[in-house]
């Protein structure tokens, strides 16, 4: 068990993947915290018990700013979770550490810019460009995984 753990920690690609994945997970936590803060500031709660605790049932309502935060968070889940799978499997294919790091970095930076553009309502097409750029390494990793596994289907 210790030998397996040590071997994983010697894998530069896996370490790079772990670093960028952790940044992305932390970013998702930050978006969740921001959502909660916007809910409190705007007094827009999803649950009656939260509304009652914060002023009354009239605050059990939707708010456009809260919904924007929720959409940003949902978009993260739709994109970061597949990246976690693809990146983990890709790391097992023994790719070039430099090429792999570029894949992970592009995805991470793209997702951070996407979130900033979403939350700050930056001018179009900033958000869609960030989204598209971040998809490129995912498609690349998926293709490489398929090519590596083709002999086994």
C-alpha cells in the first residue's frame, strides 16, 4: 500500500493533475460561499425555515443575482466533474508531464475566467470563449484515452 502511494507521488503528471484539481474544487467552494453571501445580502432564501430565521416567509423567494451564482456553480459541476475523471485516467496513460501540465493549466485558467465572467457579468463573449478554451484540453484528453483503449474494445 505504501509503495503504491509512493509511486503515485512520483508521478509528475498525477501530481500536476492533483494540484489543478484541488484549485478547481476550492474554486467551487468559493462560488458556493459567494452564493450563500448573496442570498443573505439579497434576503432570497430557497427554504422557508431559512427565510423565517432571516425575517419572514416573504424572503422565501428567487433573486436574479442568486440564480446567476447558482448557474455558475451548476456549470462548474457540469464541467469540472468530467475533467476530474478525464484527467485522472489521462494521468495513467504516461503522457509528457509538460503537455499534461499545459492541459490542466488551460482547463483551470479557463474555468476561473469563466466563473469571473459569470459572476461579474463581463461582456460577451468572454464567458463563452473561456468555456470553449477550457473544453479543448478535455476533448484532447478524451481522444487520447479513447485511442489508448481502442485495442481493448
